[in-house]
């Protein structure tokens, strides 16, 4: 029998405004310790030097992580023009350079090619797996790889500042799986001047906003206290992009056992994915079919 995990059965979301210089996994570990939570995970990795929204899921909220990772996200990032690096950010070695500096109008014109459904090749230093090995591990060993292009939806890509000829600040709203470093790299190549990411900040992700996040200093200061608990947001926020149906008391046992059961709903399509609640509390996620919910995820929350 496996060893029982220690900690509290705490479910919900803690939004952290991640600082630079720490991994996403380290943030999750800090939050789990500070809240004495049995289980925690995060919705969407940020590079160690990136800042901004890191939504930490606690307990049963980890079952809603896919809905946050699939949601739109918004980043602001500064691109250094005139240099390409092997990591596509400022942490890497410069591998190409150019004296060319495009005008603001040239940059704005080039951005249109990066909006909509685009194909994007991940950076060599990324977590993409090649034959079961992370690309960044192969890249650290000096191995060059042919990484397959991946589809990315870019809702919007805007020039928001040009502090000097060597730098441009952009804002991008995109879907799942986007690499901002690849945008900087490919934009630099399109402009004929090279480019890499200098600074990166995720300002919102799905329903979560950086302005509502706690800092790691605050997490440390409030660790193991009710004050930190007060910042934990309900599990249900992670389901905001799904339609909600309600559960009659007679259906609770069936749904909690993973079986289909009648729910109250209207105006839904057959087989539409929805979440079901009883007294405002999430019971399950599943597909609505002819008046019944067929659960795919069941939430084990305090009765």
C-alpha cells in the first residue's frame, strides 16, 4: 500500500505573481509548503527568467488544469533587435548579429504574419521531447535538432512601445502551447535583423490576472496562516469557460460514483462539455446528453 500523503485536503487556486530567477516547479513547491496542501500543480510553465501569472492548482483543482492551459493567455515581452541567441532569450550565447534596425512601421507590418493560425517551431532549448528526451537536455550537450513545427492560435500581436532602436515591446494574446521566444526569433528573421527575448511577463491567463496575484515574499510572510488561505480562490473559477448545469439531490450519488445522471440544463448542444454544481459547489465535469451528464471528471470535495 502506498504511503499516505501528508497535508491538508485543500482545493482551489492560488495565483502567484512569479518573480524572475525561479522555476515554476519551485513556486509550486513553495506554495504547497506554505499552505500545507496535500497536492498542488500549475497551469502553464513559465521560463525561470519570466515573470507574471502562475496559477497554482490545489487538491481537486488540479483536475481543472487542462481548462486553464487551453484558455487564452496574454504576454508582454521585450525583444532585443540585432542579435540571435542559441536559446532565443538573453540567457543564451549570441550566434548571429546585424546592424540593421527596422522602423516602427516595418515592425507593425511584419507582425501581421504572426496573427491567426500560425506554425511555430519551438526553441532548441525547450521542454519538447525528442525520442523521450527533453530538447533542452540535447541542446545543452551541443546537439542540433530538427524540431517539428506546431500550430498556434495568436489572437493579437501588438507593438506597444519602442524605448530605443535596439528594443521593441510587444503584447501577444495567444492560445495553448505558444513560445514567445520563437515569436521573437522568427520576427527578427522576418525583419532581417535577428532578435531574442530580453524580458517576458504573463499578465493574464484565462480567468487569472497578475494584479490579483500574491508575490513569493507574501507567500513566505503568510505561510501556515489563515491570511494566506484567504487568497485561495474557488476551484470553480478554473471552469469559467464551460457552461454550468445544476444537479438535483437525487443525482448526487450517481455522479460522485462516476455514473451518468439527470441534471437541470437548457439551451445546450448534444454532447457539449459542461460542469455540474450542487449548491454552487462543483460536482463533476462531463458531456451533456439528452438531459443527463456523463461525467469525465468527478470532484471529491467536503460534503
